[in-house]
């Protein structure tokens, strides 16, 4: 009796495990293919999510930039950020959206982006073996303002009504 009970439990556990693996295998980790463009000083979100959505609440979510040392931009484990492995230049400048993790949304927000933040970011879900990358472009705000001014000026000269 006891043996059969144990056996059944083992089977159930195996079934649940393989189901979880199956579901995880069907989902893709998708990050925006378009580069994310921001101005220095802006807050920016790097969008990444599992599609079809499955919960990433219990996942270790790693955001990295391979050229950096330490490479971790944001390390999220057991539902909270882990700071000791994080690159110091991102200290207190990143967050995930905890409430969104259960929808498979592992997007990362970076506060007050710097010119040096520009580059390729990787999102990695280790236990699911999922990885995707996203490009962040950061413009100098003065430069963009000047470009904008030039654009408006040119538009006026060529007599285009903008508004
Ligand atoms: C993920 O969460 C962020 C922040 O709430 C939101 O802006 C974004 O639209 C969400 N993405 C998806 C695919 O739900
Ligand atoms: C460009 O100019 C428009 C209109 O003056 C303004 O609303 C917008 O914020 C400007 N953009 C930048 C990046 O400075
Ligand atoms: C500029 O636009 C206005 C109104 O649309 C028009 O009356 C005028 O003739 C235009 N001037 C030139 C130089 O095209």
C-alpha cells in the first residue's frame, strides 16, 4: 500500500515536471528587435517577455552586458534584486516589475541613463535556458535638441506647416 502510494506520488511529480518543461519549451523569450532610443538622463524600459506568457516569478532573471566587468546589470533571485553581483555603475538604477513577472514580463527599467549605458543587453532565464538581447542607444540631450531645432528651422524655411 505504502509502496503504491509512493509510486503514484513519484509518477505525479514526474508528470508535473515534464508538463512544466513542455510549457517552458513552447515559450520564447522575446526582447524588442528595435533598438530602444533614449536621451541621457531619461528613464527607459527594455521590453522583454515570455510568449506565450508563463510565469517567471520563481525564475532567476539575469540582465547582463557582456563587455562589462562585473557583467551583471540586474540579478533577480527569489523575487528580489541581488546587489552583490551587480555592476556598481548600475547600483539603484535598475528594477524589474515584480507584479509583471507572473505574466512572463521580465522587462527591465533603467533610471537616468548615461551615454555609457548604450550597448547590447542580454536577458537570461537560466533554468529555462532562454536568452534574448536588446540594443540600447543613448543620445546626448543637447545634441538632439540642436537636431530638433535645425529640423524645425529647415521645415519653416521650406514652408511646411508642422502643427
Ligand atoms: C511589461 O511591463 C512594463 C512595465 O509595467 C510595461 O510597460 C510593458 O508594456 C509590459 N509588457 C508586456 C508585454 O506586458
Ligand atoms: C522637439 O521639438 C518639439 C516641438 O518644439 C518638442 O515638443 C520636443 O520635445 C522636442 N524634442 C526633443 C528631443 O528635444
Ligand atoms: C507659404 O505657405 C502659405 C500658407 O500655406 C502660402 O500662402 C504662401 O504662399 C507660402 N509661401 C511660399 C514661399 O511658398
